[in-house]
C-alpha cells in the first residue's frame, strides 16, 4: 500500500490544483518560506525549554519529579519516561516538542514510550495557551467549565494514546 | 502567562537540587547542551517544515478545505446551534476547525479569534463565556488533527523505521479526546452557571 499512497496523493493534489487554476509553483514556494519561518520562529522557545529540561536532568531534579509522578503516571497507563513531556504538554507546544525529541534520543524513536508520546503530541493541545489566547484576546473573564472539560479531554486522549499504541 | 511560572520553577528547582546533590559544576555544561540540542533540532525540522507547509499551502489554495468544511457543516450546526444562526460566525467556526484538522495553524488562529469575537457579540458582549464559547474552546483544545506532520517529521529525523505508524493510534486518540471533551463540556456546563464577573 505504501508503494501507492504517496504517488496517488501527489497525482490527486496536483490534478485538483491544476483544475482549480492554482499557480502551484508560486504557492508552494510561498508555503515553503512560511515553513522555514515557523521552524526558526520556534527556535527560541525550543531552546528555552530544552535548557530547562537539560538542567533538570543533570541536577537530579528530573529523578525527583519522575519519582513523585510515578503513581499518577501509572494510573494513566503511561511509561515513567514520559513524565517531563506530560507535564509540559498543556503549557507549550514547543516545550513539549523538545521533550518529545529528548524521548526519541534517549529511548529510541520506535520504542513504546516514543510512540505513545508521539500519539499524545498529535491528539492533545496546549490547553493553557489556547485558553489564554482565545479568551484573553476578547477579555472574557469567566471561562466557566472550559478548563475542567479540556483537562478531561486531555486525560482521555493520553489514556487512549497509551492504549492504542499498545494494541496497534 | 503560566509558562513564566513553570519555567522559573523548573530552573529554581534544578539549581537547588544541583547544590544539594553536589552537581553544581555540571549546570553550565547542561544549559549549553540544551541550547545546542535546540539548534540541531530546528535544523533537522527545517526541511520537513518547508516541504509540508509548501504542500499544505497548495491544499489551501486549491480549496480542499471547502470540501472538508461542507462535510463538517452538520456537526457544526449540532454543536453550535446559536452561533450557526449567524452565517458569518458559522463560517469562522468551520474555517477554524478545518484548518486545525489539516494542521494549518497559521490559518486556524485568526479564524478562531474571529469566531470567539462573534460568539461574544451574540452573547450580548458579556465577559462571561457562553456554553457555546466553552464548547468551541474545548473542541479546539482537544485538537482533531488528521495529520500530525511535525511529529512525523521529527520521528523521521530521529531515524525511525516507520515514522507514520503512529498515524492510526494518534487519530483514534484524538477522536477519543474530542468525544470526551464534548461530553464533558455538555455535562459540566450546568455545574458552572454563568454568573456576572466581580
């Protein structure tokens, strides 16, 4: 199947775009430029997060945090190596990406921990950031049940990610 | 922002631990190593980011998003009956959700901000979030992502044998998180009645 997927998608996309009269080359170049802007745009955030993660690892702070989080992580069915990633995920996408990269390096990108973390990364959002962005911009002062409902959704996503990565 | 506190706590906690456990000499090296790792990470992300956002830009220009938004229409009018009465507001909601699904973060944020603004207007400009505003944010935060491109590219860069094998579990997990989010928003709403802010 993987032999056909990419070429098929390329044919579909190119065909459809040509049909709709899209100036594909110009548009693609524009998009690539935006992608590079994004990549370098997140560098300061990644750097700040990775410095803190590295400091926590070397100083032994990470061992303490992991030990404290052992029980709650076990209850969620998550490997203990995911602790820093899980803690950072709701706060910052770049920081979580940095923690994810750390898991890839230390555990290997195909380990169970890495697969679960990848699935969590793809199925949850930075809830605190989104909340302050959308409601902050419109000066909404009472967010009511938004945060508890979002936390329920995040926990459900984490448990589901762990479960599906184990059985699939 | 809460990240200011989180980061400060991480640094302080690490520094105290380093002193107590006698690892102070390693601190500077570790900081440098973290910074170095970030630069390497961004360099490995550049190629995939540029490639993907090129492709997604073509998708956007070809209007494949419109196909998706037509499919979403019944769901949107069920979840947001009040907002759906305004054509403009419904369009903003749908645009935000489809952009999120396709991973077009740059397109999702302005549409989402516009949607929340219009919902606030429909809610009599109250500073208290309406049920539908809460629902919109929860759906947004549960992130129905069809293609987690940055995760796949990062995994590929790390030398994964099959970087796309997380697509199915990630998709199922995102489905579960969205369903639980919608259910929680519905069930929790009566417990948080809209009171006037102080």
